[in-house]
C-alpha cells in the first residue's frame, strides 16, 4: 500500500488539487484600512461618557455603581457635594482601558445610561497614559463616536432584554436614542 502511494504520488496530487481549488475561490481576507468588517450588534469597544445633548455635560450622577460592579476594578470615580444644589458632582471619572475586560456590566448597571462601550475597535497607544481615559477624554470619545452614527444611537444595554420595564430605573424606562 505504501509503495503504491509513493509510486503514484497520490498525497502530492491531493495537496495540489486542494491548492488549485483554493487558488480560484474568493479570498476570505479584508483589505483592512480601506475595507472594514461590519461591527456585530452588541460589540463592546472604546469607552465613552455620554454627553447630555441639552446641557452639554456628562450624564453621570456619581452613584458609583459602575465602579462597584466592575470585575477588573478599572473605573475610578471621585465625587463632591455641590454647595448650592446639595447634589453629587463628579469631579473625577477615569477608566484604565488596559485593565478592562469589556464585560459591559458598567453599561447595564448605570441607572442614567452615562457610560457606553462604543463600536470603535481601533484605538492604540504607545504608552500606558494614552489608554488611561479621564473624564475629558471619555467625553471626547463620545463626541467622536456620535458623529459617526447615521440614526439616533440606542445602546442595547440601556434596556436589557428579559427585565420587566417596571423593574428598570426611570431613565432606563425612558431611554431613547441619542
């Protein structure tokens, strides 16, 4: 049997046939910078703080839920009381993107839909500091992301499936596209 295969080079012929079949089939690769694959629904990419279109400020109320639920402990928030309004004001909101596991828990738990993992997947940095997002950078990320949207943006985690509407906080019940 081995002499027959060696004599007629059947294994080489099978390999050559496979090569010829693949040579004339359409390519599976994408010419990356020119062509981009569509992002799947629910994709989690670069972090952003949602800017309230009415006030121009971030929506965050400083409840600290996102920092508490984060399994990788990559969200750091500091708040203060505003002496005039007696409300919490977020003075520091930082995310260390290198530690993030992109689980999306912060999006789900936020009662006012303030944090989003956008659909941007191409971001790099040459140092750790470039991937440490502070509040201003997170708002800038939102501004860059929202101009790419052709229709009002609605994050699927703002109203999670399977949760009755009456069980959601009021801002999540009223969640509309931004």
